[in-house]
C-alpha cells in the first residue's frame, strides 16, 4: 500500500519521480520480503522500472510475477497495459488486458479511462469519444475521463468541444498540470493564442518540463521550447512521456534527430 501511494504521487506529478522512486522500491521490497508472491508489490516495482529506469526487461520480469496471481488483480492489468505494453507500441494487447480487468471490475473508472486512452493511442478518436461518454454514465465527475475525451476531441479536430472538456478537467482537478496544459494546447490549436499563453504562463515555471508543456509547444509550433520541455520531462521522469510515440501532435517532429535521440535514451527507438 505504501509503495502504491508513493507511486501515485509520481504518476500525478505531485512529487518528482526521482524523489519517490526509492520510496516505492523500498516499500515494495519490504512487502515482497513478507510475501514473495505479492502481485501488487511486483507491479509497483515493474511500474517504477518502466517509468523511472526505462528498464523494460526488469519491468517485464516483475510484471510476469505480478500476472502469475489468480485471479490477476484489475489494477495490475492496468499497470501492465500502461507501463509495459503502451510504451512498446502494443496497444491492441493493452486493450485486451484492460478488457479483462473490466470483466472483473466493470465499474472501475480508471480502467474505463485506460480503455478510452488506448483508443486515443490507436487513433480511434471517434470511438474514444463515444466510449468516454458512455463511461461517464457511471461517474460524470471523473476528471481523467474528461481528459481522455478532450484528447480524443482535440485529435479529431473537434477543438471547441475539447476546450469544454479540458475546462471541466481543470474545474475538477485544478491541481493537475496535465489538465491546464491541455487546455492551453486546445486554445493554441484553435488559434486563440492569448488564452493559450494565459493558461501556459500558470505552469511555465513549476511544471514547464512535462509532456503537457511539450504538447502545447508542439501545437503552437515553438519547436525549440518543445524539445526543451521534452528534455526536462525526460530528466524528471514524467510518466506521460511513456506515451510519446502515440500522440499525433508530435508527428511533424519525429524525423528531427533530437526526437530520435530522446527515444534512444528511453530505449524505445
């Protein structure tokens, strides 16, 4: 439980991954000393191996042990999908893991969010939007679902709808930097530079080196600022950097040597 608490602080950007990674490892290793088959502890170590060390072999080894549980806990399937399968481009396999998790826990909003996000990564934007709408019948105030819907809307060209969705994210989770950066990016995409810069300035200092910041600069065409933000996101181990290869917003820059060098540093080239 402590391991997963510290891991969650990193995934939401509440504390830097570099600070909490040793705490996650220590707590998970203590859990495994008590019970070597603890599925959640293995999945915590696997997630840190992926998001902090970019050690895909170690991540796979721990996830194999985590997935040996019977039945497999739904949240273990969630972490396996997001931190092992998605970064390596295995989106359809990730969707299958999430589907299996939902078979066990059909009301899990984090799993429904993961399915909508997976559809976004598969560039099935309309399907992702519709899926998110249906999932919000369970909980209309789940901010991550509004985020997934907004991303799909932005990717599909429904920019005004995306602005409305990201505004809802900011209302529900004003502390979450990805919501604010996404709203700024949506304003940038629609050509409202004034509002985009207004929101971007709120985070340019404290959260200026994240995937959210780099997405904003990618959309506004500020290439050097985008790569500066990506480099900072790498150094800070922003967990969202793991889905870099799936976002269409970076398509114009994939041939740049700096982009390829970043993927190589993450062992994803």
